[in-house]
């Protein structure tokens, strides 16, 4: 049995390390050559793998761009102005035309109505302005007539009926409501629910005043209309006399009653209309 020496052990360890390093290097080179594609592989360089390597051709996946982000919700003012008041021209999708925004990630939608020649007009905005204008005219007319009647009652030392200050309050609320709508449209915060609630409250209050005015004007006995027909419209005094002046004053009072009833009826119809339109927009979501 041979004697184990330190020098022999060192020599054996060195031979093992050299063999291990050569084996690792050869395996590494073979692995690298296997991973290289057919484009960079040269059969003349290493004939060991000539005719044995056949890398499968994997097709590249087709690039599909991500879907565009959904457009943000339209502004509530545009929603009301488009859907609430302009539904007579068709579906609200036909009234929208996309326009470029300041940044591509934030598209905006504005009110547009196509014309016959492909252009754009502002008929929808005119309808909204006309509605608010008529409501302001009706409320201001009722407010002025009622204030005049209160002044006449106080001048004649007669009691003031309760529906005079009542209708003044309702007309003031209607004017305030229209200005609130204008402010919400300007700040782009108008919602159909606001229009529904405000329109419903004003419609109920306005309808109560309209019923009272109708009873006083067209009532069965002692109505304003019957008294005007007997004492005013059936006579026609002339001349510079106190009788003529009194008749003119009575005629203006009778015509004020008729004008107040007409504007009260128009205001009630317009309030009902905007309330129904707001509900339709709210139901469409």
C-alpha cells in the first residue's frame, strides 16, 4: 500500500480542479452555441453540431394597441342643455360631436347640431335662453302686478288678500331659481336632479297660486271678470272728467288681472315641461 503524502494529495487536487474547469468551460460553450439562433450559427466553425441543431421558428406575437380609455362623463351643464331641452331634434348621441381638448387624454364633448350643409348652429342654446327668458318675464309680471294690487289695497284702506304676498314670494323664488340655473350652467355643475327637485317645488307653489287666481278671476259669484264686464267693459266714458279717469284705472286693473292669469298659466306649463324633461334625462342615465 502506497504512502499518502501531502505532495501527492496536492497534485491530485490540482488535476481534479483542472479537469473540472475544462468540463465546465466545454459545457458552457456548448450551451451558448445551442442558444444562438440559426442566423449566427456557422457549421464550419464547429462540425460537432453540423446538421443536428434545428431551432423551431416561433412567430412573433402581433402587437395589439391597448384599447382607448373610456371618455369621461360629460359636463352636467352640457347634459342638461343637450338632453333636457333639445330632445325634439333626435337622440342625444346625434347632438354630440367630439372636439379635441387641450390634452389628448381628456376628450371633451360640446353641444352641436348638424345643419343640412354639414355646418353647426346654435338653435339649442336659443331654446334654453328662450325658456329662461319666458320664466323671467312671467315671474316679473306677476311680481309687479301683485305689488301694484297691494299698493292699491293699502291706499283704499282695504285688507290685503293672502294670495297677493303669496304669489309675490313664489315669483321671487322663480326668479331666484332661474338665476341659480344660470350660475350652475356657468360653473358647469348643473344636474338633472337639481332641475327636477327645484322644478317640482316651484310647480306645486305656482299651481296653488294659479288655482287661487283662477277662482278669483273666473269664480261663479262675485268674480273679477263678471264685475269688470258689468262695470268696466260695458261702458265707454270720454272726456276730461273724473269718471273717465276712474274708468281708465278700473280698466287697467281688469287687464292686469287678465295678464297675470295668462302669465301664471304660461309659467305653470313651462315649469311642468322642464320637470318632465329633467326626469327623462335622469331616466336615460
